[in-house]
């Protein structure tokens, strides 16, 4: 079976500075894969490389066996990969409803249509309502996204990410800045909404990582030093030395 | 699942409830356009209404860029002017070839003129938004405006291209000689264009344009190429600007380089912004006000552009939502029933604010007319611009008015805060 995401010997340099060096990562279909690593290890850069936000200097990225490195973000998104952002990245002046609906439009085949009334597309309406219900924001549907609370914006961020029905979902620190109760709620939400999908998640909260992930990769200085099940990672001496040593005992 | 079902079924119900009021507003607008010349039938007013109608189409087309897609163009008049030239050439061609195309179809060719040029230059222009787009639009504007003087066979040089609208085939016996018939032609195209542009905001493209305005980066991660979205929006804006240009060509029976210059581009930006870009009807209000002021002020004072500048700066600084934004601010207060607590503070503020405005007007006119020596006539009182009495009056009004007005404005702000807090507590978003 081809992997959902296959990263092979990817390198990213900004000028002379190598941020990512010889990055290899394989995520199987249906797997929940967490990427952990200290600050500045290149976790977000890895996300940006896979999702097409930036192009790798060398190496290749494959999505379900197709080469996607060098494609632009919307082309990659149309092939079924969707990502969220570490810093909330929504459409601030539009309502919650419209935020989610915009993310539904391409996947339902309406593209750049200027001859259809957006309010009278039943499948768009139903899917948007379903997503809003899933992320528990139905009661806030007419509120501009910019006026939501932080936790609500994070939930909306997840809603926009999954709205297209992508089979590969990448979440960049979805619980960053949340309280314990909010984190618990968000994890339950992520677990439910990514059922049957491939999930790649960057996360700092180790309880979230070890509770959610099937496999974990540890990124240090732009290089993956270990990849395995949570149990293997917990035992790995290199990981202990480089990362877990000071944070989890 | 049950909540999903109820929320799904609630959506069409709400849409149906709002639609009655929605169609009512459009119907009233159309009736007003039909009845207007029956009430105000003087030639001068008919001309003004015609110009306002054209300005509304133009401003609405500009708001497809600024308000809907977040593109600040300094060269939108290029499409307006080229639409005007296209319409003039088409009218002359219809007459010389004897084609059976009556005048009411001509604005369509103006639109096509604006559209074709938008399709050609738009792809490069819309590659980037923001400052890059603004700079390129300025450059293209200047380029086309100066080309219009050089390429004489197409643009007719300084004198422009003239035409005769009455020489076209008649439609239902209308020759379109009288201004009244031209007014109705403009009103017809105004309604058609406004409905089309409103409908555009309600399409998938329209909503994605809003998303591109808010966050072009994120749009790429929901499957859309922001460049394509901006390009299509730009083409629509170019088309409707061309329609407005075509209407101008019909109205004046001439197209010249002034139509596509920086002044026109500035005026449409001005109208749209003053009216308010966040609401569809904002540019309509702005176009009415700016055209009305433009026509009225030029007769009253040579310094009319100065007043425009002051109004513009005032709106940008204190009411960035424009007139529409100011009006719509009151909606939650009306719904919550707390508007009455704010109204008295408005009345208190009126007197010192008018005094301040009079002082500013007196000061400007004193400077403008100092060497000419014409008297300044303000509310029936004649002021001599060379007399120290006038200077003192201006100074007292400006300083005193500003001092008292600031106090009253502060009271408005306090009253507003209280009313808005109550409205929020009652569940109406402010």
C-alpha cells in the first residue's frame, strides 16, 4: 500500500542556512502521526513544505504516490490534503457560516461559478451545517469570525481544514494556547473528525501526543532522528537525550 | 445528528423571511427611478439625475474591486473611459453601416470594451494584491491616459470622438434626443447593472472574493487560486465600468481623454469610500452625494476640490466605514431599542459642529477670494473677504466651534458606549 505522505530526502535552505536537511518521513493511510521536537526544530517548516506553502530546495514529497513537491498550495489541496495553521488563520470579516462554506465550495465542485446563487446550493448548505454542528459552532453561525473567542477560532480553524473532506489532514498545534478543559475538548473533536482519515499533527502537549498518535516522529534541527510507535519513542535513547529528557520523564 | 437536521432546515426559512423585505427595497428603488423625473422635471435636474445614475454604476463596479475583493485601484477609469470610446465607435459604426442596433444596446458594447481591456491587462495586474496592485493600476492608468492623446486615430486626440445618439435606429419611437429619454435609458441600465452586481456578490465567486479580501493566504489552502479569483473579479469590474462609460458616451455624445484620466479614477475611489465599501448600497450613497456635491459646489465656489479633500480625510479618519457604515452602526441599537438614548446627544452636537463647519468655510473662502474681492454669501449673510471682521468671525467660529464640538462629540461617544453595551447584553451584536 502506498503511503499517504512520503517525504524523501527533502532539503530546505534559506540562503546558506539549511533549515531542513535530509528529511525522510512516511505516513501510512489512516495513521495518526505526530511530529514533535524542540522549538525551532523545523516542524512548521516541514508542514509548509508538505502543503506547498514553500517549495523544497531539493528532494521530493508524494501524496498517495503522486509527486506534489513544487505544486502550489491550492493544487495540493485539490488532491486531498488540507492543513490548519499554528496562528489562527480565518476570514475575519466573514461570518462563521461563510468561513466554513467557502471551504466547502471547491470540494463540492462549484469552483469559480458566478452564475449560481450560493445560498441555494443544497449540498453546500447541508455540508456546512454538518461541519458547524461537528465543531459545536452552530449557535455562533452569524458571528464574524474575528469576534469569536480564541478557543472558538481554533475550532473554526479545524472546521475550515476538514470542510473540504480531505483525506489527509495536517493540524499545526491545534491546542496551542488552550486551557486544559479546552484542550480535552479539542482532542476529542480532532479524534472524532479525523476518523478514517490520515492525520499529521504538530503538538507541544505531550499528553495530547501520546494519547492521540499511532506513530510519532521526532524532529531535531531539521532532521528526523526517530520515528516509531509512542512506546518505541518513549524508549529511544536518542530521543531521550535530545528532547524528552528534559520534558517528560 | 438531530441538531444538524434542525440547523439545516432553519436556513431556507430565514432566507425566505428576509426575501420579502429584500425585494421590497429593490422595488422601491425602481419606482423611485421611474417617478423621479415626473416630480423634478427641470432640464438641469434631469441632467443631474442622469450623471448620478452613471456615477452609481461606476462606483458599484469599483466596489467589486475595493469592497468585495480588497483591491485598491488607482486606475479604474481606464475601463470607464475605454467603455466610453468603445460605445462612441460602435454608435458611429452603427450609423455608417446602417446596422439595426438601437441605442439602448450600446452600453453593452461599452461594457465589452471595458471587459476586453480588463481581460488583457488584468492577468498581470492581479498577480499580486496590496501595494503592488495599487502601483500597477496607477501606472496603467497613466499609460492609457497618455496613450489616448498620442493614438489619435482611436482616441481622436484632444478633441476626442464625437457621435450623434439620435442617428441610431429608433426603438419604440424613442429617438433619445430629449434628456428625459436618456435618463430612462440610464435608469434602465442602472437597475440592470445593480441587480447583476448584487447577484454577483451572492455567487460562489462573490463569496470567495470576500475570502480573498480577508485572507488570500488561507484561500490557497481551501482549493482556490487567489490570482484567478482576483482576475475574474477584475474582469467583472472592468465590464461594469465600461457600461458606465458607455452611458456617459451616450449622455454627452462624446468620449475624450478626460474620461480615463486620474481625476476620474480618483473620483470613483472617493465616491465608493465615502459611501462605504462594506455594504452593497454604500457606493450608491457615495455616488449620489459626491456627484451632487460636485455639481452643486462648482457653481458656488472655486475651492470645491478643497472641500472634497476635507470630507474625504474626515471620513477616512473618523468613519472608515463610510456613510453606510455610520448608518448600519445604528442597526443593533434600533433592534435593541436603545437608539433613543443616543439621539439627544446628536441634537446637542449639531449646533457647535455647524458653527465649526461655517468657520472652516469662511476661512477657506476668505483665502480663495481675497484677491478677487467677491463677497462670501453664507446663509444669506454677506462677508467681505478683505475685512478683518470676517477674519475674526472665522477664527472665533473655528476655535470656539472646535472647542465646544469636541465636548459634545465626547458625549455622543459616551452615550453610544452605554447604548451599545445594553444592546450587546440584550444579544444584539454591536
